C-alpha cells in the first residue's frame, strides 16, 4: 500500500524525511544490533566486552567538495575526518576504513594519487588503517564513499537519545570557522580577495581556511566523555548546530535553550564576521562541517567535565541547557529576547547546491 506521502518529491521530503521513511521500511533493529538507523554510527555487540561501531559517508563533487577550492589531497583528508568524527561522536576508537571511488575517465592517475595521499595522511594521523574499497568509472563527477569501523567498551558508547531535562548542553572547540573558511576560498576562486594583507588578517585567513580544509575529528574528547560516563548524549556537528541540535532533541524527546553569548567563537570567525558585516552568532549557529561534538552533561558532572577537559587540554564550552520538549529549541540573547531555532543548516534535496557548507 502506498503511504499518503509516497508521491512526495525528495525536495518536499528533504534528506531527513527520506531517512525517516527508510527507517520505517527497515523495521526495528534486532539483537545484536543495539543502535541502527538514527545515530552517528550503528552499534553492534561483538561479545560481552566489546561493541562494533559502523558508519559511512558519501562525498560528491559539487555538493561536498569543489575542486576549484580544495586540492585532491584536501578532499581525501577531509573524507576520512568526516567519518572519524561519527566514531568520535559515539565515544569509540576508530579502527578500519574502506574507500569506494567512482572517477570520470578524464581524471588523471596523478590526481587520484593526490587523493590517496590525503586519505593516507589522515589515516596515519588518527592511526586507522585503509583496508580496501571499490572502484568504478563515473559518467561525470567524482564520487567518494568512505566507510569506517570503530570499537567501544560495552555500555560505554554515546548516543543521540540520552539527554535528560536539566542536563547542560556543551560543545567542543569553536563553531562557524569552517563556513568562514569556505566563503574565503570561494571568494578567492572568484578572485575577490577578502584579505587585507597585514599579518593579523593573514593569520585569521590561514586559520579559517585550515579549519575548513583540515577539520579535526574529536576522537580523544569522545573517548573521554564515554569512558568516564560524563555525557548522557552526543552527536557531531556536520550539518551545523541549528540542524544537528534538532536530531539530538528529537532522539532524546526534549527541548533545548542555547545562550547566544556563550557560543564559542574564534577570533578568526569574529574577524571575518566584522568584514562581512554579519553577526558571528549566525556563523556559529548555521555553519556546517565544523565536526565539533555537541553533548549533554548532568549538572552534578559539570565540575568533573571542567577538570578533565583542562587536564587533557580539551576545549569544552557550556552553551545552554536541556529543557522539556514543549519548550522547543530556542536561542536566548544577552538582552533576554529569545527565538525559535529553526533547522536552517544544510539538508540534502532542500537546497540547491553549490556546496554543503555554504548557507548563502
Ligand atoms: P551523519 O550526519 O552523522 O553522518 P546522517 O544524517 O547522514 O548522519 O544519517 C542519520 C542516520 O540515518 C544514520 O544512522 C545513518 O546510518 C542513517 N542513514 C542515512 N542514510 C541512510 C540510508 N540510505 N539507508 C539507511 N540508513 C541511512
Ligand atoms: Mg554524525
């Protein structure tokens, strides 16, 4: 029987509506699957001590990357990091990677060498092994699919569904940098230099571009939060806080309040926002591909999070609090005004690309 929305176009459904339909068709997960569709990685029991984590990510030329703003090496590096980030969000230790590739025949073998230089560099850096994949010709653009496995100690994984009312909302690192970096690269590609060439501008430009091209997977942070049982829920910020926070709240059946002035924003992002005459909060809420972790902490563990964060040199910032579901998801400004945080970050099928991180 067709469902009432079976004739809906993908533009009407959006990426997340489509995933919800797939989830309904797939049915409930059965033992030994502890988490199936709906989290950053699937969780499968291996034995009474260990859990296997599995995740996969597709990267398409023109949607996830643009060869005019990223080198092949950068594309390969970031493809691995975006996968590692999903394992980090589950609190796991990443293990093995497989790479499926579809390449237009016009592409040179040297360019695929560069792609593999990037893939291998990221694998070495994070101590994961590339153990296989698949290769095909592609009619037009480059297509990349990276899959990853990770391991986790029994019951020590982080899921999206564990946040409780009253928990504190935290993020790692700083938000919005990747989107600023992408905008700078796009302006450069159109040869509209955003730079004023003094030393401080150069430093900010270099920082932001690097944050876009070489994001960091917060593997150590995720492991600490899971092994010390500090977080009740977590996910990684791949699409942008304004959208990803909805996934955490939906899975946990709660609402949330974000305090705008608490959002961790780098000096580079503030500098770019001033040049762009934009409120930097806008970049922090909407920008995708920062690959920071969003997680929730019970109030009685706040002191331990601060202490262990400092001990390990991890940047953890409390940005708000989990509220009842009926509260919705809201942002509060310093002057006391507040507004509903609509999921305005990237969603496939809803936006016409040029590029995933781009909100303009
Ligand atoms: P992330 O941004 O963390 O990579 P996604 O938004 O891509 O997560 O996916 C959300 C959930 O939906 C994940 O659990 C993922 O495994 C699942 N999912 C996405 N696409 C499909 C698909 N085509 N078939 C089955 N499950 C899917
Ligand atoms: Mg994720």
